[in-house]
């Protein structure tokens, strides 16, 4: 279970690492071009979301924090949609999607505070 004493950035980085392990285990030779693009998109979105969360945590003002939270929330939605699409291509299992979605819900809840 996630340690709630850890920062959001630390928890997101851990979750992104787990997603990365799933993606790294894929045999890229068996994926078609759209699937390869989707894997690349997910990796890029995870990296960008991590940076958005870092910016949110380092915000100096409430206004800056809200702006960074909005960017992170938008990117989280994009990652979630990409992971759901990837599950249709059997890149993620139903269990993976459920676990990732539950964690995304927690991240979103914290960003909306």
C-alpha cells in the first residue's frame, strides 16, 4: 500500500515506474506501429505528468499551485485515456488498469485540494 507520508511526486514516480516495468516487458517486435506509438505516448505523458506534479509541489503561490494542478490534472486524464486505449490492445491487463486508475483517483483528489 502507498505510504501517505510520502510526497505526491514520490508516490507518482513509484507508480510511473511500475507502469514502465509493464511497458518494458513488452516484446516491441510483436507490436504494430500504432501500438508502438501508444507505448511512446504513455512514456512521454508519464514523464510530463511527473514534471507537472513536481512544479505543483514547488509552487510559490496559491495561484501558481492551482495553475500547475490544472496542468497535472489534464495530463493525468491523457495518461489514463492512453492506458485504457492500450488495454484494448492487450498492453495492460484489466487488473493493471484498475490499480492504475485507483492511484490516479488518489492523485487527482490530492491535486484538487
